[in-house]
C-alpha cells in the first residue's frame, strides 16, 4: 500500500508491436527495481501471449500490472493494405478514451508513452499529467524521421530518378553518406500524401511536447547525432542498450525473455558442439516476411557459402500464396551438413554464445543493439521503417559489418557471408569488439546510460506533487 502517494505510479504505453513492447518492458523492469508501481498497456492478443510465453508477472511482482487495451485494437491489421492508418484510427477511437478514463480513476505520477503515440500526449496535456516519450528506434533513425519535412522542402523527397543513390544534404550530421535508399522505407513512396509517411512525420515532429525523450542507445555509439537531437529535444535520456543495462542492474548474465513467440531451445545442443565463432546466426525479426524466391536465394546463399548457420525459420516467415513447396535436394543436404533451423530462439542468449561469429539480420534496432553488445559483426538486409538507416550506419559509419540492402542474390549473399566470417573477419571483429567494450562501459556504474537512468528515476520522483512529499 502507498497511502501517501510517495511511490511513483507510472503508466507505460508502447506502440503495439513486438519490438516496441520488448524494449519498453525492459524499461518497466528497470523502473520496478526502484520500487515504482508500473501499469503496462498492451493489446489483448499481446497480453495473452505474454502470459502464455513469459514469466512477466512473477518477474515484476505485485507492483506491476499488465493491462489490456480495448479488444478493438490489434496489430493484425498492420499486414493489410492501409494497415498503419487503420491501427492509428483504432488507437484514437478506442485507446484515447480508455486512457483518459483509466487515468481519471487511478493515481498516476507520469505517463511514459511510445514516441509515435501522440494521442497519449493529447490526453496527458488535457489533464496536465507529465509525459515522457520513449522512442524505441535508433537516434539516427529518429533524427532522419524528424528531418523529413526539410527533405521535402529542399525537393529531395519524393525520390526521383537516380535519387536512391544520390547523397542527401538536408539531414544534419549525415550530409556525407546518407543516400535515398538509406531513408526509412516509407520515404520511397511516390506520393507524399500517403498515410504512412504523413503519420510518422507528424508523430515525430511533435516530440518536443514531452518533458523528455528516452532513447535506447548510448553516447559513445550515437553521440554526434544525439547532439543534433538535443537542439530540438534538450532533455534526452540515453539509457541503452536497455537489455544490457537491465542485466547490469540485476547483476546477471542473462534476463528473462519478453518473447511473444514460443521459444525453441532445441538448437542449443547443436550450437554447443560447434567451434568458436564458426556459426552465422540468421533472423529477420518478428514481423518481416520473405517471398518464396527471397527465401530460396538466402537459403542457397547460406549453403553455398559453406559456413555453418543457425536460421530462425518463423512459422509465418514465408509470405504469399506458396506456403508449401518442395525443398531442393541440395538445400536439404547442405542444411543437414552445416545448418540448423529453429522456429524461434532467445536471441540475446544466441548472440552471446561462443559459437556465433556473425549475424545476418533485418537490422531492427533491438537486434542491432544486441549484436553490438556481444561484439558480433552483421550482414544487414533491411525491410522497412528504421531498418534501412540502421543498416547504413552499421556498414558505412560504424564499420561493424556489411549493408546489402535492396539486393537478394544468392551469389552476393554467399560472398558476403564468406567475407564476414573469413576474409574480413579480423577487420570487423576488431571494430565490434571495441564498440562492445564501450557499450558495456555505458551500462555499468558510472557509465552514461547508468547515470541517465538514475536521472530519469529522480526526475519521475520529482513529479510527485509536493504536498504528498511533505
């Protein structure tokens, strides 16, 4: 019980997608370690999957509440045409009044909302409730979103002709290397009135309304870009990598999973028998899918590279009509000889395994950070949203791997894998090892992320009305 209201009561409201929920749950865990009362808002389907596949309730204790949003809100619509705008319509129609009523009937110190949920800021503003945003993407991605109106004003969007490979000069801090093809995927739309680009652009530009901005990154990784972000959002809390910060605070080598999928542990016996740094791990995340042709190109590339591989073959990975097909005998034999397929795995645990020497990834930000923390070089094949710009920074700026965006050719894939695992392994390993050291320094006591989390905690405590502290 907290009769005097001395314990901060925080509502955390992530955008209803796996990657967003995952990193914001880790923030919730970090705040719960400081005895905060947490109410975590999720869709009904996410609520049920978290209870089925994780130990989230027992892990957080009695001061944590997993609260389902109205059943009309679901991520299922995202995979349909106009899915993003449909989801935002449902959030405004159903989540907004729900949030307003929920706060009215609760004791709430502040709201931490996903930075692309401006409807949450609308509610907070109406009732004078402090709000802090959490953007779950990289700083470089956030900044590129923020600068989209500048690109439009300069006539560099929409992309025309050969603009995919032209250097864009209107994103400060990226003038020397940002190309059209490195912008978020929705920037490729020929029509700038498309709902997706308008939603993300509008949502990002209203960020300064919040009292602060939490980013899952660290100063040594994205300091130059962060300096530009602070010109428009002065109060930035860099607390990344959040998963590593949580491990540091818990003083453990691993944390419990927040997976919305049933994890397959069968891979571990196979991985334990492989030599150090000999296996390339392959995963395209929780959302991205492959066509049959794309899947076969990657499969041939992996087998033809003659490297050992562990591939997460999600049950819904294949998109399109051809869900069943005959596997060519050479792929079947090559996989049996050097590969292992799993439905879904605990990724942090896999990347930390001594046998993993590389990561073929879709370049989602959680995956990128998890790879950086473990010092694992990457081959980046982005699909949408922030993934394009993450891959550009991994390959072109941080030099921690290869960016093969917009190609899907078995020969390029095989060559890239051999380069990463053999030919250029020393070069990439040196860079990733150095950044891994900086990442771990950031989350340990005295490090930038460690200090910023303490500052966030103190700032939230200061939001408790003064009459409750007397």
